[in-house]
C-alpha cells in the first residue's frame, strides 16, 4: 500500500501486519483525537484572544511541549535544541512587544488635549 511505498521511499522498514492491529493503532487514534480537540479549542479561544497574543501562544507550543516532556517523561534536550526553543520564544516575544507599547498617536492626542 501507500504506507509501504512511503516507508521504502524513506529507507525505513516496511509496515508489518502487526503494526496495523488495534493496540498499535490506538495510540495514533488517541493522538489524533487530542490534536482535534486542541485545534477546536484554539479556534474557540481565538475569538477572545487579541491577535498579537495568538502569535505568542502558537510559538510557545513547542517550548511548552519540551518542558512537559522533560517534566513528565524525563526527556533530555541538547544545547542546540534548547537554544532553538529559546530563539523561537524570543522571536515571538519580540513580535508582540511593539503592540504592548503605547502608540505615538495616543501620546500626541493626549498632548493636544492637555493644551
């Protein structure tokens, strides 16, 4: 099938009939359902979340997943992986900072109102 062709194409071992049984597929079904719920809840919450914070939340998903796997699964990460996660978060924070600063238009409007 398609899965076997992809496995061969990537130089991986073929998919065995045992891999197609329910105990092995169950984990993928659970991950798919959880991913579906996560996407649905993100869409529902996006209505109430300002756009600049949506970017920050989306970009923090990978570092948050890394932190959870380090805490619960005792996963260890290399310096490069930790640096990439830090770069990701810092880039997201930098993109949000301008929206948190007062705009020049608001400052000028307040100066004109005061005079």
